């Protein structure tokens, strides 16, 4: 890594000021560092050569809090570690699919230091939380010199490792709405170890009403530049009872509406077949749950 | 640009002061102090050879800025409560749970973390804690045996202590 100045402000406001004017531009711009597990990889590889890192570890501890909302949703501080999220009783109660997803997200050591905000802001399309939180309809709150704003996790990603965040804009918390009967599964399909980077990620969220699909959200990830909703496939499911013919049409629609990139974890053709098969398989699994 | 600083931390029970560069990782600083049990191997946090405990929690030392150890309690494989091998180390030797030994410090530290959280771990719990540690010699069956033996040894120790 190239040398850098390390600032350790004790407030978030100070941290944002340190990332502003005169702190470099582009790949040399000042970067916020929380756990640093993702950022240090980029710096070791020479992708980022920041002149200044702004550590968030001494800012107000409230940004690491995890709490249930009165409505049954969650407020997750951006500086909560992934281990804190994995072990949180309120998370397990409100959204067990998040707890389950963390079990195979990297490994214990990385989860001990990596933070929720970092996992969302990094913009790596292989990550597990962005597609899951997109399907859950979660939002992030951010702060920058321009003030605060709230945006959907689904709107956060604009391209391969690119986000809608300004260089001096930080995620402060994640708001997860109540599941309210939504049945959700995140399937991380790996071709090597269970905690490897996924070949394909598929998140499915189903709202059933009287045995009929009232709403469906399908999000594909890891083989696309950003977590991507499968609108045509979702539309096929609404109003149906997930009979075999519907499932087959849904799998075909999913494959038709999205370009999947091949990589070291599988060719494009292989991933297309995975998407076709897993769309049907995950829907059937969710449907089977009473 | 100020790229050096002085940090103070507790290293294996002893207070230490170190002059570091801000871009040094924890493994590099430990090596400068002659502690070579934690080693940087994959350099990506995947293999576990660089496992170090910071304030009681395992971290990948190769992805942990040394500057963040300021004020912390750091423990490495070199630490011993009483100058003797503990139940986990003894179990690894008895089961021959290594060939070259390069990954062993990380495996031992992660096994201690596992047994601190789950005294009688299931196969799933063992894999949950150790899936992030690679043994390039593939001594995995023996390592799993070692973990189970270590759990049994600790149980006997607990009974003895009562």
C-alpha cells in the first residue's frame, strides 16, 4: 500500500469535513475506513491510492446501534459489524433471512470487523447484503455537506463498483421495513466453498394472499453489474398459485430479461442455466413453507 | 503528510509502544517485534494464516491496520497462560492435525474462539468457524478430529477445576 495520512475524528460531522475540499479526487480521493477489509484489498492491489483515510472507528457509538422499530422493522447503524448483525436477537426476530445470509458471508474474522455501511457502500456486485436488502425494500440514510437524504438500497448502485454516493457522503443507517408476512430467501450459489464469492445470487420475496401471489420481488446478483430486479419474471408470478407451468415460464422470463456475465466462477451459459433452475427451485421452496 | 505515529497496546499481556507507519498492517508490526506465528499468506483475509485476536475477537491481521491496535489488547499464538501448551494445541499434536504447520497458528486460534462460544460444537459449528482457514496440505479430517478432542480435553479440565 502507498503511504497515507490517517485521520481519526471523534464525530461524524468532522469525518465528513475531512473528506471534503483538498482531500484529493478520483482514485486518490480521501476514503472513509471502518473495518477496512474491502478497502485494504483495493489499496493493496493499487486500485485506490488515497492520500488520506478517515477512520470512522472513533465517531459517536450510536452509529453502531441495532434496534427494532415500533412497526416491526429494523434500524441498523452503518457502523454495526457484520458479527453484531449476525448475533442480534432483534434482527433474528424481525428478519431471520438476514441472520441466515450472514452465516456464509465471508468468514468469522472478516465479519468481526467489516461493517454494514461498508458492505453497502463498497459497490462490489458479488456482495450478499445489497441484493437481499434491495428485495426487502430497505433504505439507507446518508449524510454529506449537502445534508441528509434517504434512498432505497435498490437505487444505491449505478454500475460495477459504482454507487450514487458522493465522495464525501456517508451511509449512517439502514432502515428495513417490517416483513409483514413477506416470505424471503437469499440463495448464494457457489461453485467452490460455501463462503466463497457467489457464482450467482438470487433473492426471492413473495407476498401471498389467500394462496395466491399478491406481490413478488426477484433480484439477481453477482453475475450482473448491480443487483437487478427481474420485472418480467415478477409480473408472471402475480395472481398465480405457482403451478408448474407458471414456474417454468417465470424461469424462462428471468433468463430472457437479463444479461449474465461469465467469470472465473462460471460461464455466462452456465449462469443462465443456474438462474432458470434456481428461480423455480427457490420459489418452490418458499411456497412450501407454511 | 504525517504518515508515522506511535501506538500503545497490550501485546500478549505486556504493555508495548511501537513506532509504525500508518499503512502498515498488524502482521507487519508483529513481525518487527519478532512474533512470526501470524503470517500473511493469501493477503486477502481468506486463508486465516494471519489470525490475531484484538480485544478478544479474531481478525485477519493482514487486513487490519496496525494503527487500529492503539489502545487494544492484542494476543497472538505466542501467548501462553502458563508457559505450557493448552488443550487445543495438545489436541492438534495428538491427532497430527497438520503437515507443514503453516496454517496451524490460525487454526489453533480459531478453534479456541469456537470452543469459547460453543463448548461442545456440532460439525456445522466447527465448519462455521474454520471455513475461513485454509490448510494447503488438506489435513482437514485430522483438524476436525483435533477440534473434537480439544473440546473433550477442555470438558475434563472444567470438571477438574470444579
